[in-house]
C-alpha cells in the first residue's frame, strides 16, 4: 500500500476515533457514568455437621372435641368465648332437661298454696288469741267460759308444719333442678376453639391444651440415628423462631403402607417414613398447626463463627446473626458462649446448622426478607480466610 493511501486511511481512522470520543463526552453530560465499585459482602460458611432433619406439625398435648348429646336435654347458651383460656372444671355449657319443667312448676304451685294456707291459719290463730285475751271475767278475775290457753291455740294451728312442708317441697325442686341442668365442664386447662360455621353435625367446641409437642416423621435411612432423649433445635417455618425440643417417641411401625406390603411394585424411589414426637420447652408463642423443622446433631462438633457476625437486638435483646437463606437475607436467633472458643471466634450452641452462610460484614445495608445483594463476595469456608 502506498504512503498516500496509508495517510488517507489513517486520517479516516483518526476522525472516527475523535468523533467517538466527542460523542462519549456529550453523552456523559446527560447520564453520568457510575464509576463506584461494587459493594463487598463477606460470608462465613459453617462447617458441615452430620444432622437429621425432622419436618413436623405443632400439636396440643391434649385436645377434646365436644359434640351434641340430645339425651342430656336441650342445649343451652355457651358459657365461654372463642379463644378464651379456661381452667379445669370451668363450666363450658349446659343442657336443660325440659321433661322436668312441669314437675317443677307443680311443686312451686304447692309451695305457694301452702304459704297461703299458713297465712290464713296465722290470721285465724291470732283472732282466737285476741278473743281469749278479751274474754269476760268474774269479779274474782276468773274467766266465765271454759279456759283456753295460748299453747292449745298454737298446737291447734301448728304453723311450723307449714314451714316443714314448704321446705320439703323446695328440696324436691332443688333435686329436679340439679337433674334438669346438665353441666359440661372442662376436663383440663386449655383454650376454647368455637367453629365459625355450625350445623347439626358439627362440634360445639374444641378444647386444646396450651402446651404442645411436635409430631413429625423421619425416613427409613435416618430412623436408626434418632433416639429418645436426643436434644433438637426446632424452628418454626412461619416466623422463624427457635425452640428447644427433645425426642420423646420414635415409632418402629412405618407410616407408609408400601414398606409392609413389599413386592416389585415398591422398588421405586419412595422411602417409608416413621413417626417421631418431640416435646417443646418454653413454646409460649407457638400455635397449633404451625409447621416446623427440627434438627438433631449426631456429632459433638462445635460451631464457631467470627465474633463480628454476632449482633444484639436493641429492643428484644435477642442475640442473632444474618444468613443468606437461598438468596434471601434471614435472621437467625442464636445461643452463644465464649468458653472454649478460638481467638476472635464465638461458639454457637444453638440456632445454626452445617453449611449455613453467615454474613460477617457488608458495605451495603441489609434488610431481613430482601434478596441478598450481588456484587463482589468474599467467602470464608470453614472459618478460614
């Protein structure tokens, strides 16, 4: 290529470059380019710990459903309200036996009639006493007619017998009233649950105790790893709260029928599951029906994390850490101790699991429930930078 052609081509290229630079300068005035570096977020991945996970549902320790019993009479009004906490022997509602109404009415009429007879007898008695007191006497002061004493008049009318009769009638009324009202009482302390829609076949109410346990299941692979009295961390799905639990029962009978039937048709990927029950401690805010996940550590391996990752809530004073829960910022309440911890570390005795990604620091504000920010990430596997 000749030098002339090279100069022309070079000039053209130069003009293009200058135009591009000029255009960029013009655009930069309208939309400033963000030259700020990506914010950094630092994680600490908890060392894996061999665990068994149990998914379950919160269940009251005691629960009783009350249904209608027509043999007890007519159902009266409820004495309790929905959601009310009651103590044992509280009257929940009562039945009225209408067959005794006529008997009670008749007895009350007899009492009224007896009272009227008594009042009539009392008036007549008083008249005779007045006549006795006003009877004419001789000059010597002796009565001219046959002597009549007040005692004989009292015996004649015997007002006390009327009182005895009325008392007996009232006793009969009381006995019938006791039979007429059939009280239904609470067999234990608990909370009243009244269904919103009631029909002829629905329950009147349900009484559930306010202490709970977890009923869950474990698959056949992990069955032998779960034993009674093992301690478990129980976390609610709804509000992510942590409770302490203890295994109280492990079934040896499968819940799924395929395990007992056998045969080639059951050679698929499904596994038999077995019921496991766990007690709950201090579960005051938990509710019936809450779904939970319990984790049982199978090895005594301490979980250590950097101290700077641990935070304290100013209002509740809860100790917690923030974790990346599958791309979302989550708050985990933890229990910690300094005893036996490495330098600049703290031991978490409850609240974290193996492979949890704990957030140590972030250059951007973090909000629980929001997506985990992107950008440059520093990962500390097993606690080593």
